[in-house]
C-alpha cells in the first residue's frame, strides 16, 4: 500500500481506525458502579447482584429474628394475662417462657459470633 493511495482516502482511514479503537474499548470495558457494601470499590453487574442478594438475605434473617422476638413477647403477655385472670400459675407456660428466653439469648449470642466472624474474614 502506497502513501499516494491513502492521501485521497484519509478521512475514511481515520474513521476506520477510530471506530476500531472504540469497538475494542466498548467490548473490553465492562460498565461498573459503586459497590453497595464498600462504596470506594467499583463492581460489575455480577458482583452487584451478589451483594444485593447478600443484603436481602441478611434483611430476611433479621426480620425472622424480629418475628421470633415478637412471638416470645406474645407468649409472655398471654401467660401474664392467664395469671392475672385466673390467679393461678401455668407451669407449661412458665416452661415455654423459659425455653423461649433461653432460645432468644442463645440465638442472639450466635448472631453476634457470626457477625464478628464475618467482619474478621473481610
């Protein structure tokens, strides 16, 4: 290829070179956004989906824990109402209350340990 053939076609040549460079850049550079967990880090679509799933799973786990706490509170109030209305103690209710209290404290301790373990791993 001679220089004399490129001179009349220089706009086409420059356009082909620029379009080829843009094609490679557009194909190789994936779009990225700030991370949900660590905003100073940029992530792609797959990583963002993993972070979102993790946040949703954590929220669902915490909502389940709130539900358990509300059920435990309801048991305590129901037993208190039975004691006030009848003037007698309900042994099954007391055992249920103590088992629930133990489960709540044990679950809370497990959650704290898992959070500490996860924060130490990251």
